[in-house]
C-alpha cells in the first residue's frame, strides 16, 4: 500500500508481487477481494454459534455457487463410474445435488419435510400468472356495475362482466380455487386458495394463492375528497364541521346521517387542523361498538391544504420583488410592502382558530453542493462544488390554538428561502450570490439557452421530468435566453430543451437539491436530429430537506432575525458496502508484478484484502493485507434496516471524537417524508477528547417506503461528519 491509513473515499494504490520459493518473480493470474473485516468477524462468530454452513474462509466463496472445492455439476456428469471414486467425492456430490448450503443445483425440491411450502415456491409464478386477469377484474372499481365481491355469486358476476368464465379460473392442477370472503377494520378481503397437487383441501400442500383487499369506505371517501376540493377551489374556504360536510354531500346525493359501517353502526366524523392541512377523519367503532363505545378506528382521512392559495400568492409576490429589485424581505415593513404591491393583504389572513399569522425572518447556514451543467454540441461539463450556503428565510407562522406568538404550539404553514452567500473550502470568506426565491423544501432548474454563435434563443421550451414520478414541469426562455423552473420536488430529472429550427437536446440525470437551484446552460445545434447527453449525476446525494445551526439575535425595528453561524462543510458518507473490491482475473507482468487502484467506500473500518495467485505451472499462493480507513471525528449511525409503519424508536447516534481537543457540536437528523421526529431534530453535544457521546433521536415511521433515506450530520466551525443511510418501512 502507498500508506498505512486512509480516509474514507481516498484512493488506494496497492503493489502486488508474486514470488516463487526461489525468490524469482513469476507471471500469474490473481484473484483479489477486499471485504470489511467486521464481516469476517461476524461470520466467524456465527460459525462458533452453529451457523457454519456459509463459512467465508472455507474457500467456497471463491468459486461460483454451483461448485464445492472446485468441483462443478458438469464435472460430476463426466466422472467415469467404472473406476473408484476419489475420497470425499460422494460427499461433494451430495452437497451439489441437494444444495445443503454450499452450492445450489437449481433442482426442484419437492420431496422433503416441507412439502407444502416447497410446492408453493415451485409453482408461485404459474399461479400468479394464471390469476392475473381475475385479480384485475376483481379490483377494477372503474368498471360499469362493479362492486367488490362479498360472496361467491357476486364474484362470479364480476368475472363474467369482465369476460372471464369463472369455471376457467383453475389452479395449475386443473382444480377450482376456493374463495373466502372476509372483513377487517378498514377493508373487505377475498382469499383465494388452491388445494395443491392432491386436489383435496385440508392437507399440507394447500396453497394460499392470492389475497385481495379493498377499503370499503372508498366510494364515500372519494366523494368527500371531491367535495372538499371543489369547495376550496371555488371559494377558498374549507369544510370545518359536520353541517357543512353534510350539505356538500347531500348535493352529491349522499346523506351521511344514513350511512352505516359493515357492522350496522353510524360513522363518526372529526374535524381538526394538522399543520397547514385541515383533516376530516371518519371513524368506525367496529364489531364491538355496543361494548366498547370509546374504541374507534379511522377508515378514511380527507385533507385539504388550507394555506395553498395564500402560499401561492405570497410566493408570486416574493418572486416579483426578486425580479424587479433583487430584494428579499427580512423585516415586517419590507415584507408587508412586497405583499401589498401584489395585492396580498397578509395581515387579514387568519389561521383555523381565527388568529392572524405572523412572518418569522432568519438567516441560516447549511452545507450542500452547487451544481452547474453546461452543454455544447461537442461536450458536456458538470461541476459540483461542496459549499456552506447562507440562506435568507421567511416562515409564515400560525400562533396555534393559544393565539400567542413564540409559544410551543406555533407551527409553520409556509416557508420561502433564497441564497445570499456561499463559501467553498478554498475560500476564506463567503461570497455574495443572488438567486430567485424558492418555496418550502423545493428546488429549481435555471439556465440560459443560446445558439453556437452565443446569441440568445428566446421562446425555447424547457421540460424537466422527475424520474421517480414522471411529473413534468415546463418553462419558456425569455428574450435573453434565460429560463427558470421553480418550486419543483428534489430528485433526479431528465431535461429536454427544444426550439424551432434547432435539434432537440436531452440532458439526463440532472440532480435537483432541496432549497437549491441547479444551473443547466445549453447551446443548441441547428438541425432536426435529437442530441442526448447523460450527466454523471447518479452518485450525487440529492438533498430533500434543508438544515442549519443558529444563534438568535435581535434585528433593528424589533423583528427577530436568526443569524446563523457558519459551519464546517463535511463530506457526506453514504456508501457502506461489505465487499469493496472484487476481481477474479488480474494478470501480472512476466515478473509477477501489478498495481491496483480503487477508491475506498465511506466505512470507518479495517478492510481485509485477500489475494489468491496461480502461476502458469499451477503453484497456488494466498496473501492477506489490511487497509485501515479512519478519520479523527465521525458519526456512527446504525439504524434497523426494516421498520413497520407506526414503529416508534429512539435511535442513538454515536459521536466519536479522536482529536486532541473537546468538541462542542450541533447534531441534526434531517426530516423526511416517511417519518416524523418526536422531538426537534437538532441537539448540541459536547464530546471530550478521545471520547464519545450519544445523541438520541426519537422518530416514528409514518409511511411505506421501499428505500427511505435518513441523513444525520454533526458539525461545528472546524470539523464535522455526515452520514446517509437507507431503511425499508
């Protein structure tokens, strides 16, 4: 190695030399693997406790999964059985053919002590494909005369309406399925079961083929949603009590007072604000209403963002001020002036309790990347610079139920931000910048469209498509060729730029970060073809929220302004593999020498490099070496990989300080859409030199997500660390 210790993300240069017992070098083929040493230790511990069937260092890891000791299935087929078998060959054959943990032969295993589950596994895809048309028909609530079947006759009716003969819906063995109709708190259910190969129910090979669920309140709930949105769109008001809701529903032909749940009980309706959203919650007492009158569960929640229209008007006023004067309010007088010029009487706006809103101004610092993409017909360049950004914020606050400003029940109904300064690691002082304001945690894409002579192209169409949802956002360039697409969700975008007489240009994988503007400047080429460029942006961690560290001061005129301390911009650690490097075919020079270069991941760990060498004459050699990845200050953020919606956990984040001085730092967990923090996500932690401290963040999983991101960072003015991990909920 070129040195003993590295930092996460550093490039490692390793010199490999193969020597014979005589000391001379020999041309060789090498297999190289670099794994986290902690994984090796975990496997060793598992083996000691009886899980030795996948031991990492028994060399089965080196060969494909269908081999043991270098012997493959093909080798077994070529054995001459007229001759004595080599010692141990019968054991190897058993391992390969039965798949006892060393190598899988991909043979159907339907003879064993778990016959039912093995059969289900083998025929799962066949069953799924055979039921797909029936599944779509039974859940197609858009079909004429459709209803979710609650008995066999209704099920057959729905299938026939969809052109499916019920008698043709059979399992892989040609037998009819059995249907069971059920009901839980919120859903009606249909369970479809197969009797399995023996065609007799009640035996071990029975298979639950499919379960369908459907929220029984959905038809009425959808009508409530529609009524709530129509009233808000037409009048700007929102439904806040049962009488108003009843009147709106009667207009649609539904009498809420006559509705009954599946157990014959009337529903209950509750109305209350939840932040900037007003909710109508419909509840049922369920099957035990007569005995447990206080035990209810929600069956539907309809909500409306009651501040949406006002938020849009305030955003338009701030954008107009930015365009005309370059200003952004940081006191009540300037804010009120900007609102009145756009016809917004802010002081007349009131929250759900009838209390007036107030504006809270602040200046905050956060770390992130500035991203700029420049495309020309002959080249595309992307630059991303880590910086500490200074943002001016305006938050529109409700004083909450108590009507008093500055108390614990206050909450934000809207927020607006704008960059005012940036400082990279190479700059001694922050540099002033001017940008357009953004709403909430949204981002933006802006830029200039020109031709190859440098002349501005006016009226060019720019379409940004969010990959995750396929949402499209559009803008036109002005006379100077400038365009901006504001207030779009953070994420990865594909951007199309077109203009009459010019080639359509597609720029893919454009990152947009929270409270940040990505610049995409494009030079269009004359012609009718399409030009596509892939921006190397997949590795960029997209910020979906913003964070900062603040010190409260008083500003002139009595308006409270948060002046935020400049913080160190740490490198975001978000890549934590167990296997860092794998190459089964590294070839040395004639003297047995070669060099490897690879980049370390973000783990704080000791990596173990194992090299297996084979010379032309068949000699085998093995060597190990360790690579230490370390930094003197770091976070340990080790959450569970899977959570269930509703889980409330106290997640400890360990802050380790191996510097020579004690460190006072701010530790923050950034919010995300899939969980709610139970307490503020910022904490101040003092860590003694050579010691560790723990910050605990209680949060609750609130939404289903396949790969939910969670970011934690800690920083002061001189050092810091940030980690990015993934959950499933």
